[in-house]
């Protein structure tokens, strides 16, 4: 059985810092997933969703 773990790039962290953290824990990246993050704005009683950023998640496989 292979050990898998998800690593999310934190708010004040670069992608390289996340990859280094994975390596220190003994994992190697096998997949990268990006998801958009939206914020909700209400204007004149109408709800509008605007992109605010992105969430990056790496799937790691135990070395």
C-alpha cells in the first residue's frame, strides 16, 4: 500500500517552500491541482462572484 498525502500551499508560502516541506516529510509531488477562490459581493441586492485568488494543492507520494 502506498502512502499518499495532500499538501496545500499556505497563504504566506511559495510553491518552492511547499515542495521543500514535502521533501522534508519524505514525499514527492505526483500531481498539482489549482482551484479558483471567489469572493461574494452584493450590489443593489444582486450577488456577484469575483475571482479573489487560487488554491494550489499537491498530491504527494511517499518516497
